[in-house]
């Protein structure tokens, strides 16, 4: 199903439909501040397995991220963060960044990587953040399968390609082609893993 949602003033009824789908174990494709993402509720085990099958990967080896409404989720899903790191996160988020942080025990077992890390995103996108806010906890997020990012900018083309694999394609307008910038914050200082849409000014 292709669901049109206004990018500036998302309709509450449409957001409610999306959230109910996630709560029922559904999978969505939705806009972020970078490229369109593939997502589900982090507590829906079968939905996570479905996403892993779509991407032909083992959930424990996948680079899944948590899309959060704001930094308040950090205290739940990550281990305690020192003040300098928190300041960095606050500077860059919301924005087109994924921060890899040590995960807490609250991260569902199926999503625990061997490194005990979790990727955290707070996208500067009203639709994505309203979905998470209405759901009450993060959604899992990953990129769409395949390498042709350009094919994943138009929600109608996305729907044509994925309508049999996902439950809702959220049409929030034409998406971008550049993924998020990834920063590993699990060591003594942040390390730039991938340069994407977000500029990185910290020492690397």
C-alpha cells in the first residue's frame, strides 16, 4: 500500500495507520533526511526476521540502526555516555548521521551484534520522527536491498518494486541518494566510518 503523508504537516490519521501496522508486526518503507529506509518495530521479532530475509542477511550480522525521536532514548538503549560525547551527539542530531554506540541490555536479543553496539539515528524528518513518537519507542532501520540507490528516490517506483515484500510504502516526497554519515563512538574518541550526507567537523 502506498500511503501519502505530507512532509511538513504529517496527517495524524496517516501516522496512526503506519504505527498500527508496525505494532501488528508490519514492515514499512519510509522517508528519512537521507535515503528511504526499510523499517519495523524493534520489538517485533518476526518483522525483524522478515527484513533480514528481504536483505539476505543474518539479523546478528546486519548493520541495523535505531531511529529515535530524540536523545532521550539513548539512556535506555545505550550504555552510559560521558558528557563530551553527549555534547557531540547533541550538536549533530537531529541530522543525517548514524552514531555507533555501546548497546545496553534493553536492545532486543535478536538485534545484539557480537560487538554489543547499536547504531542510533535521529533524522531531521518530520514523518520519521512522528512515527517514532507515536509508537513510543524506536523503529529499526536499514537501507533497501540492492546497490541502485537512484531507483529508491521515487516512492511510486519503490512501491512497484517492493509492494509484495512490505506492508506500507510511506510517500513523503522524493528522497535523497546519499546515505547518512556513520561515526563509531565505541572507542576513546569518535571515528569516522563512512562519509555521507552529514559533514563531520570533529578531529578524525
